[in-house]
C-alpha cells in the first residue's frame, strides 16, 4: 500500500495515469485489506499479483490458479478473492508492458519475485534471460556469437509480470524480450535489510502468539469426550468445578509467600508452628498413656476405633511436605477472600479471615506471634467444620481441586501423584481436630474423676468431623455428616484403587540391536555400562586388598560360601562369619600380620618401648577407606544383582543382628541372599513387607 501511494504521488502528473481512477483503486485496495494477505492489486499496471507465487494472474485464470495451487486457503477466502479479482480492470500483458515502458522506472514491483538473471550487452538489444544457457542461445542466433568470443553479457536482477503457464500471453507482443524486465541492482542491500527487519518482526509476532496460546492452555474448557475424559476425571469433576477458570491464576493463590511480603511470611511460619504443635499433641496423648486415642484418630468408622494407631513416626521431609499443604491453604484462603469470588466462605469463616488480616496489619516485628498462632488455629478449625449441606461450598474441597492441577505440565494430576497430596491434607485435618477437642492447656486437669474421659471428649468432635459416611453418633444422626474430611478420604481411597488399576507408559525400552537401553529417552549403552561395573569392582577390590587387608600383591583371600548359615540365630552382634570359633581373633591376627609386612605400618602404628600406639591420622584414613569400600560395595550389589529395590530399602541392609532386628544378608546354598525388611509403604500402613533378592555373587564380573 505504501509503494502504491509513493508511485501515485510520483506519477500523478503523467497524462497516461487517470488520477481519479487510481485513487479509486487505492481506496478499493484498502477496503480489501484481508485479501491483501494473499494478493496485491497494483493500480499502476492493473495487475493482480499472487503473494505466494510472486507473479501476476490473468483475469480469466484467477479461479483456476487458486483452486489448483492454493487449496490450503479456506474456501470462503478463495471465493472472496475470485469475486474481488473478477471485478477489477485487469490489463492484458501487452498493455502492462507498454505501461512499464511509459513509466521508464527501474525500481522493483512489489510482490513480484526478484530473480538473478542476465542482460544482453549488444547495442540496441534489450534481451533478458533467467538462465545463462538461454542467453548463450540468444547470442548465437541473434548476434553470431561463438564460445571463443567469451562472455559478453552481464548479470542483472530481473522480474517478470507473467510466468509459468501464462507465458502464452507473450504472443500479444512482437518479441519475447518483454517477458523479463530489469530492476536496479543497488536496491538489493536495502531490500534485504528491510526484509530482515520484516522477518524479525514476524518472528516476534509468532512468539507473542505462542505466548498467548500457551496461556490459553490453562483455561478449563468443557470436555464431554469419552475418549479424553477418564473415569478419574469424571469422578473428580474438576472440569465442571473450574469451568471457564484460568488455573494459572488459581494455582498462583496457593504459592508460598512473596519475597518481600512480611505479612504472608508471618502467616506461613505461624501455620507451620500450629501444625507441628498439633502433631506434638498426638504424641503427648501417647506419653500420657491415652493410648486409645490414636486408634480413634486413625479410624473413619463412626462407631469403632481402628485396629492400628495413628502414625506418629514420620520422616522429617514427609512432615515438612504435609505441613506445607496447610500453609498453602491458609494463604490461599486469605488471598481468595480478596481476589477470587469463586472461593466461598461462610459468615464465621469470613469474619475470622478478616480478624486475622486486621491482626496482621496491626502487629509489628517485635510483637509476639502467639495471637497469630491462635487465630490461625481457630480459622483452621472453622474451615474444617464446614458441612457439605451448607449454602456455601467448602473452600477446603475447592483448594484440593486446585492442587489437582499440575501447572508445570498444564494438565490434571493423575492418582499416582495426587493421592500423596490428599494424604498430607488428611493428616493436617486430623491433628488439628484432635487439638480442637483436647486442647493441651486443659489436659493436665483431666483425671479419673472428670465427668468425661479424653476418649469421650475427643469423640464428640471426631464423630462429627473426622468420619466417612452417615453412621450413628451414639443415638443421634448428625446433620453435618457430609464433611470435607469425608470427601477427601473417599477421593483418596478411590485414587489408591485407580492408581493400582492404571497402566503407565513404559519409561524403559531397548534399541533394535539390544545394545542400548533408553530410560526416559536417555541412552545407556550396555558395553559402557559393563565397563563401568567392572571399574567399580576393580576399585573396590583394590581398596579391600591394599588399604584394608594390607595385601601388597593385590590378591584377595578365598571365601568358602558352602557354609551352614543359621537364620534362626537372633543374637545381637551375630552373623554367619562368627559361626567359626574365635573368628574375630583370627581375623584380627591375619590383618595385623599383613600390616607388619606392608609399607602402611609406619602410618598406622608407632612403637613406644613396650607399648604399641595406633596413630590417629592413620586410623582416620583407614576408616575413610572402609567407608569408601562399603559405599562401592553397596553400589556394586545394586547394579550387578538384577532388579534392585529403592534406595531407602537397599541402604537399610545390615550385615549383623542388632537390638532392633535381624541382619539382612545371609548365605543360602552357596549364594548371597539379601532381605530388605523396609518398604516405602510400610511406614504408611504399619504392615511389614519383605522383598527377597537372591543372586549368585560369583557371577558379579
């Protein structure tokens, strides 16, 4: 459009150009800016140029051209282009070339492809060709040229209005010279630079469009497809709950405190103190001898305690993760009260949130955090005590749905990664409600003469808010039987079953020649893996021989595995080596004998008259070598003995009986047998699970 305006201004004084006709066409071109993405109408030469092909289209060829060469353009757009082109006054090729001669301009025509060609240098000849071979033919036929005359033509940038099947229109002119015309060569650098700018702009535009598209991936759309909507998603009803919502905004409400927001940081820290104090309250019941309470706390049956107590031995990392869920929830509630209308609170919950917010505004850095802790505990209890039958939907249930969205992958979480979140939230609900029913400051006042014992006091709260299903509360039916805890517990159970029944995509595959193992797309070549295992074994043998047994020749003593190992011997400090009489003494003497012959003697011991002293530096070095050897041995065992257990299971192995339990390594029928008594889910279920790994250690290399 800019070029048309420039050309129009420059040539408006020429008699051949009709001012009003040209202005009409320019305005008409503006009205069809959508089609300008596909075509250009040049009002100077009266030609319709296809942007993609870089050539003009005769009027009787428009329909065939777009149907034959541009089927990817939507049909309605193609029809609009055809209708538009049919209404234009398009000139015949002879008229177009006449206009080009009249204009006598060398600048390129926008939209036409610029070609590298050749120009005849003979006087009076204006022949241009695109291929050098054609120029040679022209020179032979028109100028009696021979090869010995050398190159007489020169390179020239050229354009052509019509090309391909439309060359047939050349018969309108008495020579084919006018198929091509020259354009000034000095325009190329400027055009190239300008095109670079335009292409960079297009790349930036595409980048922005991609960013916008990525943001739309977090918008929840209605999906009723039975193919994509799994039973898990139909059960959770997350898509219905968050219809039309931008999940990235909701997930942001659950994030930890912002760096410079001191009020949010105080809430975050206070929530952690509250949950940890409530958990300590569970252990306090055990210390007081109220051993029945943990069984009722674990149970979800309204009328019967569980057969196992509430789990009180939790790994620090797991406890930290559980606490973080409730920290996220309290911050989520404070933020959502102000910024998210879809999160609902009843009157008491909203009032307590406002009180907490007011307290945070009034408090300063030197103020005691006790008041904040009390208010967060009060708020937590009110958020848990929310009936399913209340007018307002539970914000806790809404929050668990938000945590069901994985913002990193932009998709809903599967049961395998979601049930651990529910378990953490359920843990927090239980310990909070125990503290609500049995506050620590009144426990000292409870004795055998109290009107109610601790179990009765706890059950008044527990039977209403920590059970699943209606059931019977002593003699009455509760009106608040539907609770957030019940929802979370049922969803957790459903997720556990769904997780067992779901099949996952394989993370491991072999190459066609079986020489490479791919794990999550990363290649592991078997020959390199074998070399790695052999290097580890060699390193372990070197440490054992030279630095631990002090054998200068690098040999290792033979070990007879054809022994009788009695697994029924549970004596602490015993393992199969000690079945031999004076085993320790024999072993010590053998090592001392080797040490006395080795070069390490002076580094380890020093003789003072009638006394031998072990040097601290030498002993420390020996113990460091011992630790290194056992680390290598553990790795070798895991990578050479077939399918290995998890790291926690394998590092729990012990070679000797202890007060806590039996050893994990036995000899059975000339083979080493490893028995792991720890299992990842054992701490969760309080059920012992044993995994046996039986392998022939003689085939390690």
